[in-house]
C-alpha cells in the first residue's frame, strides 16, 4: 500500500492536492482513500491531507502515522511541532519539501534517515506567479515520485477535479502541474510501497493520566480576562497586518484582541 501525506497551510490547496492525486491513482486502477484533516477553517493555519492507494481493499482508517511519502508545500511548517510534518518518518520515507534550500541542507538540519528532496513550485506561463496553484504542483510532484503515474493521469485528474473553475484556472493548473512533474524526472520511482500492517503492528498510544478536578474547576469556562494575547497564533497567517497605533481609538474591536484592543481607525 502507498501512504502519502500532504502538509501545508490553509489556502495552499493541500485538500485539492490529495483529491487530484487520489483521482489519478483511481484512474490507474487503485483502490483509494483521500481526505483532509484540519480544525478551524482558517487561512494560513497548518493542515494536512492524506492518500492511501492499494490494488486490494483498504481496511486501514484514520490518519497516516507511517508515511511512504510526505509532501510539504510550505517549508516554514517543518520546525512547527503542531504541524506534525516529521511524524512517523523513518529511513523508508521520502520527504519532499517545496523550498529554495537544497535537500542535503534539509537532511543535515533535520538529522533524519529519510530521503529528503527539495523542489520549487514552478512559475506559470510568461513568468506568472505559481501562488494559487500549489495544490496541483504538489500532486504532480507526488505522482512523479511514485513513478508509475504519467502526466496524462495527472492531467485527467485535474480536469476531473477543477473543470468547474473555468478554462483559465484549469489551464493555469495544468501548466504548473506539467512543469512540476517534469522537474522531478530524476527522482521518478523513488517512493517504495509500504508493507501491509497487521492489527497488532502499531505503536501503542502515549497516554497521559490527568488528576481529577472539582466539577467547578473542570467546567469549560475561561476564568482569566484579557488573556487572548497569550495565544500563539502568529505563525498561522500568510500575511501580517500592520497596526497604526497613532490612529487607534481603543474600541476593543474583536480582530485586535491580540493587539491590546488597538486597531486602525476609519
């Protein structure tokens, strides 16, 4: 069975990537699972999606904790523990990172036994930016590393998944996907199929025992006031707002809770 995880930020198209790759594998005759996993649907927040593919019935369920291939659309997620990019990787795993830093450098930084490959999402036609087409690029890159999928499979999958978005969007995604697929020709087939695991072939979960508390203490109530600024969510954004404190009227507008109630006044 092939087990693939896509990691990115909300808005980068990792759900789309899993659907494109899943459809391409289905067209090749595989049984397929593909699904995203995320919490609050917030742009810029870490999310992941996964794909399983096998020639036989797939009985596994849930997230993939022993991936054959991990595709990372945003290299800033690699050092974020909550993103889980490095979860379950070992010497068998191939780690593909969208980064302008080379794979050897990443291997040294991470001290991992996994095979690390760096690639960059290609620009569009006439030098147009690839932002917005990262999902298609990552799906095509994953297909190339699997080795047995062709560019035709990816193109058919993109047509199936994105044709409702209009011809211009479809053609842009096809162009980026072709370029991404071709850029990794030297690594075609580097991903090996993982073994089928039995019901007992897994690591026991790490349980944490919590001391029982009084009912009043355990109730879901926020007891401390003005503590939202302590919530470390800054890495979720893809852009950072700039607040003009000189024009602030201290209205305690909700989006500015993390800025002590200050906002740009009208």
